[in-house]
């Protein structure tokens, strides 16, 4: 916690009454853009939010790349592992619910809104994007619209290795996303279900991972 990026980051973004406790720890950060806002809702304590923590030895030991031009809100504890990347556009808003955890190589690109409710857990190499980024072009010269859509992840969801979550995704509580799945819509499924595939579909109900 003595490193300058951690101290600077806290006092740059947070009100003094919060920053003095150093609630956000950074490990080996690459701070590309420090605009926008970072907000902690509720009480704070030292190190409650850890970004770039080393957790998985087979991934690069670098910490986190941080590019913020929008708003990032933390509602409690958060842990994001090594080799991870967070980028927000000027209209982007990421909300991390209490107990968010990503083991390593998390990638988030937010230009609309991505909301994680409580106790969401991500395995290795999960990607969340709420925009298509690139327009397609019709042969008559017209361009397709650049599409955006919010993502909302319910309490206790668990994402397996290399899950990709795209715009307009909505998942109910305690959904498990199998590894290498593509998630790209609002899923009208029971709580505590497993989805899998590209695109993901319902494969089993009445089952969830008990993180305790």
C-alpha cells in the first residue's frame, strides 16, 4: 500500500474521508486514463477493493490496465486478479456489487451500462462488452447503427473460463455460465440454472455453485 499509484488513485478519485483509509489497492497498474468518476457506496475499510491482485501463476504477472472516462461504482468488496483490463467510455457506467470476484484476465469494455449484483464470480479470461464497437456497411452505402445495450448480472452468478458476455444480456440470480459460452440476450430462465453454448442456451435447472 506504500506504492505511489495506490495512494494517488485513492486521493485522485475519492473524497478525503474515504481516501485516507486507502480502500482501493492497486497492484502493478497501467493507468491509461484517469478521468470520469470512481464512487464507493457505503462504508470503507483498507483494501476492500483490490485491483490486479496476483492469483493465477500461468497468466502474466502484470496487474491491471485501467482506462476510465465514465463512472465506476463499487458497492462493497471487490477483487480482480492479475492481467485484467477495465475500459469505460464517456457514457459508460460499471456497477460492481458487493463480493465481486474475478480470478484473472478479466476484460470489461463499457460504453453503456454493466451492472453486477452481489457475489458475482468470474473464472479465467471472461469478457464483458456492452457495445459492438464497429459498424457494418451495406452494399448500397448505408451504415448499420452502432449498437449499445446494457448488461445486468444477477446475484450469485458464476462465469466459467473464457465466457463472453455481450450487449443486452440479462441473467437471473445464481446462473452458471459454462466455459467458452457466448451470452448475448435476456434469459427468461429459472434462477439457479446452467446455460452453455455459442450462443448459450439452457441446459439444466435447479443447480448453482455455493461459493461458501
